[in-house]
C-alpha cells in the first residue's frame, strides 16, 4: 500500500475519533485531509499499458489466414503500444515544436489503427509503418526527452534536437502514404466500378455532367472572376474609368467589400457559417486503446466534481495537485462547490473527443 493511501486511512480514522468526541471542526478538517490523500493516491496510481491495449477478437482474426494470425495480433498490439508512447511523449516534452509535430501524427495513426481493426487482413501490409516509422517516432521522442532531462545547452545537443524535430515533422507524409497504401486495393476496386458505370451510362446515351458546369453551381469567387472581364469591357465601351484591381465604380454606388473581408456576408447560416470556417482541419480522433479509458475517466471525473468538487477531488484524480489543494483551502467559502458542480456538468455533457483533447491526461 502506498504512503498516500496509508495517510488517507490515518486521517479518516482520526476524523472518526474526533467526530465521536464531538470535535466537529477537527473531524471536518481530518476528513478533508483524508479526501486529499485519497485523491493524490488516485492520481499517482499506476496504469499499465496492457490494460489499455485492445485485442483482436476471434471474429476479426477469422479474416486473417491461420498462419498469419499470431503476427497480426503482435503487430496490432505493438501499434497501440507505440501510439501510447508517442501520446505520452507529446505531453511530456517541453519543446512546443516537437509536441506539435508529434500531435500532428496522432490523428493519422489513430485512423490507421481504426482501419486495421475493421480490416485485420491488411495488418501485414502495415508492417513497415508499425515496425519502423511509428516505432522510430516513439524512439525519437523518448531520446528527445532524455536530452531535455540532461539540461545541456551545447551546439551539438541543440543540433541533435533540431535534427530530431525535422525528422519527426517529415513523418507526416510517411504516415499519410502508409495509409494510402492500405487503401490501394479499395481505390482500385472503386475506380474499376466507376469505369463500368461510365461505360453503362455511355451505352444508354446519358451524358455525364461535370462539376460546377452552370453558373448556379459555380462558387461566388468563380462567378466574380467570370463577371470582372465582362464588367470591364462594358465600362470601357461606356468610357468609364476602370480601377486596376476590380470592376468599375459608378457615382453614388456603394463600394463592394473586398473578398475575404471580415464583414463580408458568406452563403450559409450566418454565424454557423463563420464558426465553421474557424473549425480545425483535423478533427480529434480518440485511438482504440484509449477510448475505454477516456470514457471511464469522464464518468469518474464528473461524479467526483459533482459530489466532492468542494474538496477538489476531481483535480486530485486528474493529477493537478496544486489545483486540488487550492480547492481544499477555499472549501469553506462555497466557491469550490459551485465551480465543481459546473465542472461536473460540463464534463458529463462534453463530447468525448473534446474531453479527450482538453481534459484527459494520459499517464
């Protein structure tokens, strides 16, 4: 049993004794200490990676030849372990540039693992990605952490760090190419099917309509570009001056807002359209080995924040010891109770992907 658990039990026993003797204030104080020790123990509890590794079921392995099932299982579990290593490293490294480079790799890796889980027969094709590229990404991240831990700032150390960042940043293209390689057969099948359908349409005498053929289907930018030459020609015929970069302006006309201006009205639903433009290109993807743990942690943190948020139990569970102590210090004011209740409701209603990106902290 860890020291924090023992301290928590001692404080809990002392709270019972103080409560039995009628010392209410002392009993409350010891109970708060017991809850704090329990929170620290939960935050520091060991989480083995094997508990997060998702194994392939017998149904999934049925699609793999019998002689390749052991290899497919080994590769799939290794891919998850390396993913977890990279995920831990990107939160642990202090260099923001390397952390961003590692974070850019994770969505593609998660999609590859999700695809391999649905198509385990393709795992052998991903062997180079699993055994080499993702393995090297995890290894380079670990070596970078070791260099940071030394605290040395010499030209050779800085050059090695820079080289590691460049190599890791270039892995993004390799990850994408590896995923595309897995989809090669699927893409070929779709192309072949489309060619057959095109031949059928030609035999029926049906013409295929290209994209954005009519003016109504063209984008506003294309319509503006198409309309500029005609407007310029009409202005020259009428003897009007044409500005260098746009359509002529007549007297009393309201000047047009330039393309891309913040006040320009865009097609769509107003505010929803503007919000959509600010969404990130890559949506957060929760990898298979972490999904169950993320769901479990969201439930636990929601309950702790609602029931024991006064004492910062959810912060201790998250590993944010300083915030947990701050909650305990001000527990008598009632502010932590209100904040904890709001946080608990927020955790419970937050989309799982957002909880993973904003709240979840892997070990």
